[in-house]
C-alpha cells in the first residue's frame, strides 16, 4: 500500500466531510498498513459539525478498506483536541 493509492481512495471520504466544512490530508502511510490523516477545518464555525475523532477514524477505516483491503488502522490528527479550551469529547 502506497501513498498514491491511499490518496486516491480518500476521495469519497473527503467528499463526506466537505459538506460540514472539513477535509482530510494524508500525513503518512507506513509499511505495516497504518495510515495517518490530519483533519482540516475551514473555520471555527464548522468544528462542531464534523464527527468526533474516534468516530471519524472508524468511518475513514471502513471507507478506505473498500479500496485498500490491506489497511490495518487509521489515525486522525484532530486540531480540536489540541486547541486551548477544546472539548475532548469532540
């Protein structure tokens, strides 16, 4: 599994998030089949509309496995969890 295949498989997932003002960026694909993504938010108003990180990771894994059956795991870097005053439930 390489970054090019992962990026191509991300299309439907990115479309899903676009409606809520979010996007995903591919950060890394490692040799064990783990993919690391970064959640991008257009502005603070859309932050609450995008699903919580744990749910997003599961949805991303499910959607990516349709094209990448060898995918082992997906992690998402979520800026909402690193912002001062961020609600860890989101």
